C-alpha cells in the first residue's frame, strides 16, 4: 500500500510540473515581461497564461515594440523582432530565437 501512495504522489507532481510555465529544462520562471513569462534559460514560455495577471504585477508591463532587425530584441527588454514569415521572437542570451506563441 505505501508503494502505491508513493507512485501516485510522484505521478501527480510530474503532472503539476507539466502545467506550469517554464517547467522542465527551462528551469522555472525568472520574471515577467508584460504578459509573457521569461524563463531562467532566457527563453520565452509558450504558456497562454498572462504573467502580469497571474502575479498581479502590472508595473513591469511594457508596450511591446516590434523590430525589423535583430538589434535590440533580447529577451527581457520588452522588444521583439519580426521574422521573415511574421513570427515574433526575442533572442536568448545564447543567441537562439525564442518565439512568442500566437
């Protein structure tokens, strides 16, 4: 019986982690950038939840600027670049593109 309870608790913990922004390899939530979650690895979470609404911190909500070039669109700056096919992204500290979910 104790083994069954242990297995159920592990299964429920992994289910809960799958439903949180920036879970898994992203390392958790670093901070909000308006409505998007910035993860500890520098990328944007694909979560549809609003970070500023969830944490009630609207002071960090900034207007999002869409740029044509990749200059100045680092994740966490409030500016995002537009890709050649219309995707909106920011650049992670590692130089990778992190796209915003539509």
